[in-house]
C-alpha cells in the first residue's frame, strides 16, 4: 500500500509513496502505539509518517490528542489485475476528494485542510490489498479532535 506526498492547496494532486508492507505491534515499553497498516479503520488518527518510505506500521493515536492525520474514508478497488500506480492514484485523487467534501461539509478548494491517502502497491496488490485509505490533515501542523464537519 502507498500514500502520496501532500498536495499544494489549489494545485494538482501529487501521488507519492508511503508503502505499506505488513504487520506490526509495539516495539518495546517506550514505543508509541503502532498499528498494522492493513488494520487501519475510518476514524483512526495517525502520527507522522515518513513520506516515500516503505512502512509496515503507523503510529495510531487517540483523536483527542495532537495527531498528524485522520482516516476519513476507505475505498475498495475492484480491479482483478493490478491497474498500475497511475490508475490507482487517479482514482484515489477523485474519490478521496469527493469523500473529503462529504466528510468536512465543504469544498476542498475552500478548505484550510488537505488530504492524502494510503494505497496498494504492486506487491500488496498481489497479496489481496485493494484498499485506499483517505486521510485529512492540516498543512499548518497537528490537530486535536476529529475534523469531521470542519469545513473551513
């Protein structure tokens, strides 16, 4: 699974890669809670993730604490064969945009918030991964609480 780089507000959507590779747990007593990227759900709030890097887990945080993004939609792709990254990101751009506007209650073009997503890679597709996870975030920095209904 992969996630794109943040898009400039008002600009074209840029797809890049947070590659989601496998399972994970907690890495010791002092580690932040980690979540298997394939177990994320709508409503999960996430810590910072390294863009463009292959990952197998993400930091899952309570939404009432400062967090980098919130999963606001899950989209399941139906293609039997891997359609290619360009086709996946084009569909993610379109569908996450529509879901963004439904989630926030306003158009993305007028919003202070932006979106990104996690999407399948060719390798994860071969293992049955068909899910795009849309995430909302504030380009100005971490947020506290859900951004649902936060058009602005």
